[in-house]
C-alpha cells in the first residue's frame, strides 16, 4: 500500500476487506458459470489453433517452472530477497488462448476489475494510473499478475494429469499394464503393432501366426517404438489442450476450483492489506512431475528388463 495517513490507510484496508469479501460471495456462481460443462466448452473453444502446439512445449518447460519456484523460495530463505523475487516471478510457461480467456474471466467476472483498456469510469482509470496501485495490480510482477499466472499455470498441470489418467486407463484396459505416461505407453503400443504385423505376415496364415507368436512374441524395433512415441506425443498434445473440458466440471463438482480460487483471493487480499507473505501456492505442478518421473522410471525398467 502507498504511504498514507493512518486513518486513511485504515479506511482503505476496510474497503479492501469488503471488496475481497464480495469476491468470495461471487465465487460459487462464478465457478459454476465458468468451469461447469458449458463454461468449460466456451473456454476451450479458444484452444483451437496454436494452443495444441504449445501444450508439449509447456510440458517440457514445467520442470523449469518448478526449479524457479523452488529456487526463489530457497533464495529468500537465505536472505537473497531480490534474487528470490526475480526467480519466483518468472513466467515460464507459454501463454495460451485458454489461459488468457481464463485470466480475463477471473479479472472481470470474479474480481470485477476492468480489463486493460476498458475502464469502467474515470475514477477507475485514475486509480489504474496511480503507480503504487499499478504495482499491486497491473505490472507483470505485481501480486495480482503473479497470483493469476500461478493459478492459470495449475490448469496446465491438471490437464497433464488428466491426460496421464487417460493413458493409465488405456494401458490398464487395452494392454493390462501400468502406463502413467506416453513414454511408458509407447513401447507397449509398438509391441502390439509389431505383434499384429508379424501375425498378418506369417506365411502359414493368421491362425498359425497367432499360435506361433503367442509362444514367441514379436519384438518392436527401436524405430517403431520411436514412431509410436512421436505419434502418442502429438495425440497427447491435442488431448492436453482440451483436457479441461473433462477436468473442469469434475473439479467444480468436487469443490477444487472453489478452494483454489479462495486461496487466490486470500493471496491477493494479503498482498493488498497485509505483509504480502501469503503467496498463492500451486501444488499441482509437483503432482504432475511425480507422474512424469514414474512414467520415465517404469519405461526405463521395462527397457532394461
């Protein structure tokens, strides 16, 4: 907050608490409208286009995001606050159209703030021009922008986990195997394709081929495994870009969206009226990376075995 007389500062803080209380009151209706099935479909129509290409890039950048967040926390604990803040405010993931649409919905629908360039009135425009207030709400490293970036980043992680659940279901039902990701799924898919191709090419016919390769399974070549992995990664990118259509309604029904947005409001309220230490914690990235590590570990054990 800018330096103000005590009575003015206290009045502004009371007004801020009332404002954030109003945001919490709007939260249930906002979640239902924005992240219910119809709302999620409206959001994800923006994924048609480059969002599909950005999905695998963001997947590759997620470990960098976690490293920056952990490095920032460690730097602050060691007293290097400037370095810690710099690391914690890096926006690593590529912004997608769904991310931008989500941020716009939160700004205008939940927080009731004017979108950039669309001020409600002259007072709102004047307040946005005040540097101290702009530092809280507008600038790229501001508490609001940082919290919004971390929140929308969790959506990428949840989409990845939804895709991973899909690969696990596919592996369990079709291949009778535990496959938490494309890396562990690809060798199984390639082995199945190699088996079918070998049976089809067996000189004594399909029945005899099934019997022969039932006893001596065909092995997939490295190029076939690589091709299967490439195809699955492309398929995974498409699925991940639209995974929120399934994940959003489920999270809405379970109350996850509401709890996560409550934490977002708490972090912004603390930044405005408190000491700014109650940052929004995005835990979903860590869960997604655990699935990645298990995927790589399972694939490595099968290759070595």
